[in-house]
C-alpha cells in the first residue's frame, strides 16, 4: 500500500461478483482509500501490488471473462497477470525482451506480447499462458491493435511500419510502410482508415486499412504526439502532445484542428469513455486529466493527482474502470491503481 495512504485494511470489504460482458466486475471498496472529493469523476478504490517489479510499466490488455489484466512490465522483462477480482498477481510470464504492447484475442484465446528489445511478438495460450509461437518483425515491436473485422493483429515496429498478423493461425501478412516509427494508432472500421501518430516525423499518417496505402499526412503544429484515441460520435481524432502539453481534437476528414486545451505533461495514454462523454489523459507528470467530450470543445472537468512516472493505463468500459500502472518508487512496490468511473 502507498506510503501516503492510511492503512485501513480492516475497513476493506472485498465484493466479488461474477463477470460477463454485460455484468461488470465490481471491485468497489468505497471506504478503502480517502477521496479528494466525492464528486470526482474517477474514484480510487484499490491498489494492487505487482510484487518485485522494477523499471517502467508499459501498456496493458484485459481478458474480461477471466477477470485477467495483462501488464507489460518493460523494465522487468516480464508480463504480469493480475486477477482483478481477487486483486492479486496470479502469474508472471518471464524471458521477454522489453515488452511494450500486449493484446488478448478472444477468437483464438491467445495473448500477444510485442517486444521492443528484439522486435518479436510472442504468443501465449490464454488459459495457462504456455508459449504458443513467435513472430519476428525485426526491431522495436511496440503498439498492438486487434482488427476484429479483418481477423488480424496490427503491430507497429521498426523505423516505420505496421505489420499485419493473420488470425487465428498467427501468420505474418503484409507490412504497411510509414515515414517514421509509429506510436499510438487507431482503427476506424466505418471508414476503413488507420490513424497513426508519427512523433519523429511530427505528423499523423492516414492509411487505407485494406491496402496500407497512405491516404493523407497531417503536419503537426506541436511535437511529441504519442497518445491517440478516436471519438466516433463527433468524428474527431484525439491526440495528446508533450511539447507543449496540449490536447487537440482533429477533424477525421480534413485533419484540421477543431479544438485544443492545455493538459497535463508527459502524456502517454488517452481514452474515450463513450458512456459518459469523457476523455481520460494519462500523464507521467503525475496527473490524470478528465475532459468533457462535447461540441465544439473538450473542456477540462477535473485534474486528479497520481504519482510522477505513472503514464500508462487501460480504460475498460465493460467494467467502468481505469487501471493505472505505477512503477516501484521510494520503497513502495510497483502496483496497479484501480479507478472507478462515476457516476
């Protein structure tokens, strides 16, 4: 438990509720942690220790039916498997090489881990996490997206490419060339487009999702565009920049900036909560920014303090939870902070 949080174990009531996609996991222990304000849109309800994990924590994925969270423990060369109901680590996959992106694919019950150190994508069985294969991409395998309509995975890697991996057999397909290394990228099945952050080229590439051909390239006024999400309702591409710390909503059709607002610094993850019309910006400067998704602007609703360096997270709409990765610091073990979205 965090050194700044009172030890109130005797007050924690763990409520385990059966999970389906339509019946959310209930993790709430409302009095487990003092809240800054009862009205805040994200309420901290649990801190799950990861054990002896050192260094950076990168991206995450979830297997909702099994209540499992997969955590890319980049600095530890491992992936932690967390039981969200029991709030504990139940398994750890070792022998990895700087794991960055993770994805769970329900159709073949497999976990995919992209490794920045050796450029590989490792495959594991979803039930017991036994090794099931390996795809070598070359170098710096990073973000992963599941393209369900096309029955494939897309993996950003190298100096500028997205690799397609066919499902369910995990065979390598075609590459989509890019001008620079891709960071966060998002798929829009409705328009068959892929939007790709290219911070080293200070641009966003727009690709045809069928052919991989580039449809457009949008030059950026600001630098270090790592985090991205799509707002389908308002037809916006949402991007968080680090230099300066800005959030900008772009038109999906033209790439024109429709609105912008100052945000917290060192952003690495960005999520849309469609149910509540909110945007969550996850920042390594030690904050979560909560924005309202509305027309014409995205004003800030709240700024919630976390800890420095905690810049990766996963929002899981099926359970209304934001799961924040917090690296080890000042004698406190690495952990996952569980925030409940309210109301």
